[in-house]
């Protein structure tokens, strides 16, 4: 039994900090969502099409965020390339 606990201690010490950050973000979003909307994804008032609509809207938002960041990176690179000349 002690061997299992020793292995667990090693596992605990080796946890991926990036995974932990994602887990913490999920927990924070869950709490924030409950405070803001008073519901979670266990709700039963939406049908499959409504869930798909929510998903599509979230993914469209994500595409907008990606495009904005791409534009910012392009402008930064252009500025940096201008300094090199």
C-alpha cells in the first residue's frame, strides 16, 4: 500500500501546470456562469438544435477572436520588419 502512496506523491509532484490552469479556468467559468445565468449545462430546457445553436455562436465568436489576433500579429510583424530595414 505504501508503494501506491509513494507513486501518488510522485504523480502529484509531476502534475502538468498547464493542465491545472485549464482545470482552474473551467472551475472559474462554472462559478461565474452560475452567478450570471443561474443555470449550467445540466439544464433540460434546451433541445439539441438549441444546444447546437449555442455551440455555433460560440465557435463564430472564437473565429472572430482568432482573426483579431492574426491581424494584431501581422501588424506587429510588419512593424518589426520595418525597423530591420
